[in-house]
C-alpha cells in the first residue's frame, strides 16, 4: 500500500523531492519504495529525463489498473465505521433454547426490517452450549438463562424473567401446597438447561429439594405440549406460556411466597475484544426488546 501510494504521487509530481514532501517521507525512502515496487512487478516504472522522472508505458497501465481498487481502499475507514441508522454486516448469535425460540426472533426480525444490510446467524442449544460457542469464538454474542459457568467468558445482567410451575388444564389446584406437588408426576428439562438451574436453585434457597422427573425434554415447546397432554407438572419460563394458557391447555400453579425470578445474561468471550459494530448491534437489539415489552 505504501509503495502504491508513493507511486501515484510520483506520477503526479514527476520528482522525488516533491513526492517526498507530499507523502512525508525522506527522498531515500521514496526512491526505495519505487525501486521495490518495480522489482516486485519485474518491470521499469520511471525513466529519468533531466530533473524529472517520466512514467513508462507500464507505469501508465499500472495506474489504470489500481485507480479503482485504491479508491475502494481509501473508502474503507468510512465503510467500516458503524452507523447506528444503517447496520451493515453479519452478527453470529448463540442463545439458549428458550430465548432463541421466544424472546429473540421477534426483535431480530424487526432489526432486519430496519437494517436490510444486517446479516444474522443464530444457533441455539442449552445455556452450556451457548457458553461453549461464545468461548470458542463461534459466536459474537450469547444470550443465556444462566447462571454463567465458565471462566473464559464475561457476563452481564441483560433481562429479568420468571420461572413458573405449570399443570394440565384439568388439574385441580384447590388447596394444593408445594409439598403435595412432590407426589405428582413431573416433566423436567435436561441437565445444562438454564431454566432447570434456576428452578432447582430457587427451591434450594427456600429449603426444598427438587422434585424427581422421569420424563426429560430438551425443548420448552415439547415440554408445554407434554404437560397439556397430561404428562404431569413442569417448570417453564413465563415467556413461553402465554399462547398455551390462552388456548386453555395448561394452567399456572400458584407458588404462594415462593418466587422464581431469574436474570437473563448476555455473554461475550473473555479472551476477545468486542467490536464496535457488535456493541451497536446489541444496543439496537435492546431497544427493540424494550419497545416490545413496554
């Protein structure tokens, strides 16, 4: 790049001294850059004519070849600068299953409508899998139900959610306490699920052991359908229950004083710096989610 810049200025000035003044280099450095460029291309670029250096035919052809690419390279700083009103680029997102299914898609869809140049690649799994992808550099940002478990990622509180106990619509909730619920069948989430971790932690803090579930599912929608079909009780995020409750397929089990609120986490690799583009994307995503929940 330095050699080509010196070459273009030399084509305009025709003198080493004037070129050196224009590019803020010594005359020796200018001569060396031109010599290295000519040697690399295996062709002479200038011929001395008195105090002037005249371009050869090859030099004039070279300038024609590089004018377009040089203009594009000079425009790179502005093209790389992130404009909040026009996000252009691709973001790789890793998300835990529930967030990837319920919370993120509507907000990401609205961002795509506002920013046609924005590319999105989202991979889902349980929270542990989302953490692994972020730590490995396979995702630029992750969203998990937490809590975070790895030392090689950084985490920040992102949103707040609530875990609910649900039951089939036909289940009689009258005069049923938490102790009685343990005698009923349960549908659970797989180990590594953020929802399961929050549910078990909340019960432990209240002095209760988690109920035993012999029916384990790794997808919240499958869990909702199993409960609606009468498989038993389950714990699920509040963001997933709305449509199923509206249809009358399930009901919420009141927990009395037991509250199972939980933070949702945004995670980044602890070993890689976050780009300005990713930061602006995250701000825009937060604004969309806030607008949808207001």
